[in-house]
C-alpha cells in the first residue's frame, strides 16, 4: 500500500519553472507542483487567489535548489509543494 502511494505521488509530481507553466499544469493534469517561492505571505496569497493552489509542504530535507520565485523573481532557497484541494 505504501509503495503504491509512493508511485502515485511520484507520477503526479512535477517541477515547474515559471508562473505560466504553473498555471497551466495546476489545471491540467494537476497534482503536486514543485516551484520556487520567495517565502512571503503576500506571494502565497496571490497564488492562492489566482489559481486556488496552496502550499502543501515545505520539506525539511529539501535540497537547497537556489532559484527565483516564479511570481516575483525574488530569491528562493528551494522549491515547495503546491496543490489544489478538491
């Protein structure tokens, strides 16, 4: 059962690098989207208002994948997991 859940999670998890890509993927096919986020409540609220997706997980052991927030372009320490609730 655990292995089946892990396979489902992996098959439905995607890395996205731009806000346009994020908005397209969150609609079709959906799932878990790993994206850079600047760490601010304002950006999180904007993403939720525009896409209905919210942060589901900020992994403790996430790799420090420095990049830029997909929305603001501000520095990001790593990716977080976004998804929609149904």
